[in-house]
């Protein structure tokens, strides 16, 4: 995988935190500016992130609304999870 992912974790004990995972350079950075320029930014609660990492919930379960409410993909016509 190439590119970078930013994770903005909300509601943690120390407040919100931002992590940048740079897949091209194998570097992880924890800084407020880390989401700037990321190829993809994922914002979720720290509680949800920890549950995803632990495997107690799936990515689809972490969505704040059912996947059938998501728009169709413009190229494939599918919704996420279909």
C-alpha cells in the first residue's frame, strides 16, 4: 500500500489526537498537524478505534449510520459493504 492515512481520534483521556501513518516511508507521526496532506483521513472516537484494533467490532460496525444510507460509488454503482 502506498500513500498516507491520518487517524483523528476523539474523546481520549488526553483529548483528541492525530496520527499519520506514512506507508511509503514506514513512519508513524503523532502531531496536531499530521492530517495535513494525508491521502485519507479517518475520524473516529478513541473507544471505537481501540475496539477495531482489538477485533471486537468490524469496520462496518464502526460506521455512525447503516451502510445502506451511504451513496452509491460513482464508478461501480455499489454502496460500501455490498
